[in-house]
């Protein structure tokens, strides 16, 4: 009787062991990866940096093949009906000079806090009028940049299908995402659309089918608001590969849209957090591990997340280890 009682537990444990072994087997092979860098103007400014100096430094010294930037709605249409894209123009022009391909993000959500970048004035609109203004903004940006030599890929929204509240996203309307993608396709048939999702906190079911390219985030260590660190070092690279194949067995391009290369912050951020605390979630050894990890997933491209912090560490803290590590890594890939 005892044996029969414990048999279901034994079978469950065996299934877990076999599944985990399969994940590790799918993590053995190493793949070539092209690296890009994500850049955010507002985040650079929040660290007290000159954002243009930071951007030029990443182009001139790190020499990435690709960058990812945003045309945030709240920045390009701060006043209703008045579009100002001078900062995006400048970034696109500088990228063109260096022959760097740009992923340009548009939509209600974009990389970096507060996650949703909707103008304050949009809060007074009806649902119908809100949808019309989203369409007008996207149409303006696509028509302006679709023939720009630096444009490589459009990204429509950022992690639009996450099913939990995150960031200041009370006005975000997920029901518009499909029509946004269709609009970009109708206005520009020459550039593919990247759709992104959370690597660990989402199923990918909707996102992976929505665009031409799928991008996942990869964060290997995070911190809860209570200060507890949680790492995913136990999760093999094969997890992402098999998850991708489960939802999309074809050959749709597969990227890492954000590869963690900076500490995980909650609350006050880098300027007010002791470096020894920051390095609990990111140090040079861990950064090298992240490079190695992403090269076993099977993605063709990975965008590094944290260039503003590397530059801040370099110019404000006199610590160029991260900057140099990334520069050397990208040099070997070029």
C-alpha cells in the first residue's frame, strides 16, 4: 500500500527530471549572435548624463551594428496635434553616419519606465478619440521615417500582451495593438515589425504570432520591491528555445529584445544606490555569464540593456569595466 501511495509522487518527480534533462540537452549548442544596444534618452538624463554625449559615445566607441530607440508618443506629441521629432531626427541621423541599423519603437508602450508613454492630455479623450490619436501619431512617425536609411525594423508597442499591471499604464488600450500593426504594415511594406514579450512572465502565445519578428526579454536576476533577490540561473537556455518552437514551429526570426546587462533597480535607482548593492545583481562576471547564456538560446540577435548605466559607471564612478567588457565583446562580433 505504501508503494502505491507514493507512486504518483515518484512519477511526477521522474517527469520533472526528464523535462529538465531535455532542457539542458537543448542548451548545449552554441549559436552565433549579433549584438545591438538599446538606448533611452530619458534614462540617460535621469542618471545626470548628457544624453547626446552618451549616445555618441556608444556609437563611436562601442560600435554596435544595431541600436534600439523609441519615438515616445508623450515626447513627440507633448501638445495635442503638434509633433516634434527633433531628438529622434538627431539619433537617426547619427546612426546613419555610422551605418548602424535602428529598431524604432512606436506605440503606447515603449522600453523603460514608466513603461507606457502616453501624453497627459490623452487622459481626457473618449475611447474612440484615444484610438484616433494613437493612429494619427503612428501614421505620422511611420511616414516620416519609413524611407530613412538608418531604419532597420519597426517595433510596435513593448511587451503589449503582459497580463499583469506594470508601470503607469492606466490608459493603455491593448485592443488597439492589432490595428496598429496592420497600420504600420499598410504604410511600410519594406520593413519588418518586431513584437516583444517578457521571457519569464508571459506565455508568448499572442505576441509570437502578431509580428514578423519575435523578441523576448532575458533577465537572469531580479529584485522584488521588498528587496528580495530572485535569480533564474536554474533555468537553462533551452527553455526559451523550446518555448519558441512550441508556439511557432516555423522559421520566424527570433531575437532577444532586452538582455540584462545592468543591475535590477527598485525605488531610488543607480544614483542613490551604493555600488556594492548594485553589484548584487550585476557585476562583470555575471555580465559575461549573460553573454554566454544568450549564445545558447538560438536567437540571431540580442539587444543589450544598460548602456546608460555602463556610461554612468565610467564617467561618474570612474569604473570602466562594464563599458570595456561590452566594447571588447562587440569588437569580436564585428
